[in-house]
C-alpha cells in the first residue's frame, strides 16, 4: 500500500526519521560511518572515508600523539606569559613614577627603594629583593629597551619552551643575575631591571639555535653587541647580565638536551639542581658577609655586626 508523501507511515517523513542524539529536535537521514549513529550535518565531520560524528572524532584524537617542540612542549599559537610580564613591569614603573613624582627619577620612590637589589640589604634578611628587583627600571628609556627586547625574544622562546618551561627559564635567569650581583658586586650596589632575565633569554636563544642547527651568527651578534654595551656604558650591571646569560643558557640546555625517555623527570631534576646551586651560592655569600648591617647616613657608611 502506497502512503502519500509527508503523511504518517511515510518512511521519509520527519516523524519516521531518526533524530540526532545531540539535537533531538532535528530529524536526520545521515549517520556516522564509524559508529553508525544518526547525526545532523552540524555534528558530522568529513573523514577520509565518509563522515564521523563529533564524539568519534574526539575519541580518535585521544589516541593520536600530539606534536610537541624539541623541549617537549605542546605547540602553541600565541604567547601569554610575555604580555603578562610586560604588563607587570609597566604597571610597577607607573607606580614608582607616581610615588616619586618623576618620570626619570622614579628610583627615589619608596617601592623602588624597598624592592631594588642591594647586596648588603639582602644579607640582613631582605631576600625578596633578589626577585622583585627584576621588575623595576631606572627611568622610561630603561623600561622601553627591556620591554621591546622581551617582546621580540620572549615570544619565540615561550612558544618553543611552553609556558611552564619558559617561566622556569625566566625565573632562573633573573635569580642567576641576582646571584652574580650578590656574589661579586659591591655590598652597596643598587641594581634593578629585567635585563638579567633578558640575558638569560639571549643565552637560551643561542642554545636553541645550536640545538636546532640554525644560523648562529645573528644571535651571537646580538649577544656580542649587548655585552659590549654592558661593559662600555657606566652604571650597567655587568655581573647581573653575565649571571642571567649563564643561568639562562644552562636552564635552556637542560630542557632541550634532556633525553626523550622520561623527559619531564630529567628536566625537573636539572632545573631543580640549578635552583639549588643559586640558593647555596647566595647562602654562602650571606655567611661570608657575617651578618654585617651597613647603611649610608649623611654620606657616611657605617657597619654594625649582628652576630
């Protein structure tokens, strides 16, 4: 018996057609070629043979090994930490300018004086300075130069290393720069700036270029120019830059040359070891200072023993 099209009993009528499991209000004559379930056009994806529903696509992706960089990081589309770091540096600069009432003399701000790296003050227990000093800058030009360099170099390094590994390299670089200042500079030196971490990224880029067999000349030229400027321009912390460069290169090498088997474990052990080296070196220097408290009062230095 023939049924008029569109009436009940017609196999092609919407009432007789199966519905999409994700959209029960949508009758469909299509189905997934993998699992056979009905699916509407919105829930189907083209496959090498036929079409697969979104659930089968997700299940298939779980068994596919995601591509990673040479450091073991998942491929990313855009950096996140670098813009955040730039924002923090700019915000703190604006805050110190507001406190000091001066664009170029922001180093007189109370926050700057409390956070800048001064070895003798670190030795009195103000250990936060080895970290906070890397987010302060002496004037607008100092800030702009460092932030432009961070934007250019940092984005590529973050995509190569991944966010967690990039954060580790950045942290070890700035701590390495602070360590060198604490170990080798005058006890009354005042140091600040993101350049300790930036030099660590410079060292990391050089290691990455070597590991990936890229042309080394551009990065070596950039590093060489910056080292010459560091040595020739008065007031720039040579030890801070060298410390950042050494620790950044070492941390990046630990990430890029870790064995593929149990890579995460090897990388964690290596980075932890570098961090412990920094801590031990700083504690040793602190013990050598013998707890001496020094200050500057009316242009005269005086020291008091605390032990």
